[in-house]
């Protein structure tokens, strides 16, 4: 076993189960390579956890296997990533033949648990894309698998790593508004990005757990990190009243729909070469339609969501997610014993914006090229004082610069101590999805849901 693999395996073996994984324990050498496999060759897998790793870190890691149930998508994904490795449609076969050090899971949310558990049980460390999984039963099964395997699981949260989110954390950590007592957080998905979830498999709760889990896991994770406590109870409302069967008409898919000329949500997938090659050309293998009708009757997730979350440290969070906003952005306000902090990004009324909503989303997801730095404000208003505006240098691409900083921490600067505690392990992944799972259960039952009743993880007053 070479030096790099030995260091990697030794360092992850020291990580205790269901705790935050300290990425600083990873140690890589430029003279040897980590053996990596990837299961799930969709957009996120082939770009962020695929092509970007090959392009940026090819000298310290190598893909030894790629796996997907769709053989056509798998072959295109291999070419797009630039990997020189065998491909598999059987996960067990891939692990047995390639014997990787690390398995990366980027499949459909509802199947994350299957590959996480198999990977751990077969002697591999695992890195999974968010969300960890889609319900509390699968969550408990993952926790149990990590415990019995003596292996470890990393959850790929990236929003924590953006300069703007990090500055908010720094100010709250340093006590500029005293102890946090309540938080208001509102996320707005525009009619370009928000609508896309309802075209895809995410529109089915059995596939993605609803946007309470698939999308909001990002929000709940960063809120848990900012508040520095675990959620203890959730009460929520939600409904589906804009997309799905609420639409004025429906068709087979956008490409063949007779309502192209009158539907505000018509989307021409044929203009996107990558989507055509990754999805359309491979529909014949599994029947997955990427440009499905967002008014189809089978959609059964929520398109408006609101929750109140009580934390173990007695902080109260008021949260909402809108999926059909005219703009994409978010607002947060933290009330404390010494004042108030307000933060926001991409609210068009508060700055001059010269790009379309579609272009905004494209820039955020981009994994290549250099993004121009710009300044964003945070407002700190202490009791009995005038407010102060703090300007933060940030960027738009790769989730506000979070993507590349997460990768660099893992692969370039593993030994640097992180004063902001941005590393995320299985406990972080669990606590973020359990808020969304509890919200679903609260809507269905009309009752508040205790987080501690969902798995054997009990909320802590402070995260560590």
C-alpha cells in the first residue's frame, strides 16, 4: 500500500462515528494517488465530483471505476469526466474488482442509503452528495452501518465554504449580536431554477423526499452551523398549489408538447448540448425524461413551505421556501441579546443586476473559469447604536465560491486548522435532513415533531 493511501486510511479510521468529520485529518501526497470510484453519473456526479476532480486534482487521485444503471449515460459520463477507468452497471462488482479507498455517491436521493451502506460494509470510506438520504429509517440504517463498519462517511456540503456564509459565521461566533435568540430565513427559487425541480425526478417525493429534504438540506445545514446547535422540534405547513395538477394544461414532455407557444415554462432542452448527450440520447435505456411536464399529475411534493424550528439552545427559527419567485435569492436575520444581523444575496431590489435569472443560475453552478469578485453587504445593528455595513468580497460561480474551497480543503490544504469548523460528517447530514423529514411529518399529522424521536441521535445544545 502506498504512502498516500496508508495516510488516508489511517486518518479516516480515527474518526468516530456520527460526529463531524474533520477534513484536516486527510493527508495526500503528490507522489501517490487515492483510488476513487463514483456511483451516479448525472450532472452533479460528472461535473463537481467528476470532471473537476480530474482537472484540478488528477495528480493526487484517480478514478478506478464509474457506475450507473444507465449504460449510455455511463459512457458519456466517462468521456465528460475524462476518466480512464472501467465502467460498471453493478455496484458490488465495481467495488470487488477495483477495491477503492473512497466511494463517491451521487445517485438519486432515495438510493443514497443503498450505496453508502454497501460501500461502508464492503470496507470503503464514503463521500455522499447531499442530502444524506430521504427518510428517518434510511438515516438510522446509515448511522448503524458507519458504526459497525469502522469506516467513515463525509457529506459534501458546500454552502458553508463560500466567503459570504463564512463571514456571517465569523460575526455570529464572535458574539457581535450576543447570544442568538431567533432567526428568520427565507429562500426564493425563481421560475427558472425552481421550476426545474418539478420537471425532474425531484418532483416525486418517493425519489427526492420533497424539497424539504433535497433542497432545504442545504439551508438547514448552514443554519445549524450558524446557530451552532442541533434542532429539537419542528412544526410546519406546506402545500402544492402552483405546479403539478394545478397547471392550466399538460403535455408529454416539452419537446413534443402542443402547448409550447402558450406555456410560460416551456424549456427547449435541444439547445443544451450536454443535456442532450447525457439525458435525451440515453432515454431508451431507463425511460428517464429530463424535460418532463411540470404540470403532470404525478407530482406530489410541496411548492410552498414554511416551518418553525426550535433548537436545543432555545433559538427559534422561522423558515420558508418559495419555488416560483420572480427572482432567486435569500434573506436571513439573526436577533440576539446585543443586536441584530441581517444578510442577503441576489435580492434584485437591493443592487443593480444585469444578468437574467437563467444566467444567474448557470453562473452559480459553473465549475470552470474564473469568476469576478464583487462585494456584498452584511448589516450589524447593535442595541443603542447606529447600524454598521460590513462589505464582504465574494463571487458567484461554484455556489458562491464554496465548491472550490471545499475541494481545496480536502485535497490541497488538509492540515490547515479551520477556525470556522466547516467540515461536515454524518451527524451534520442527519441533523439537516431530519428537520425536513420532521416538517413533512408535521404537515401530515398537524403536530410538532421531536427530532430525537426520529433516530437514536439526540439533539445537542452545541454541535460539538
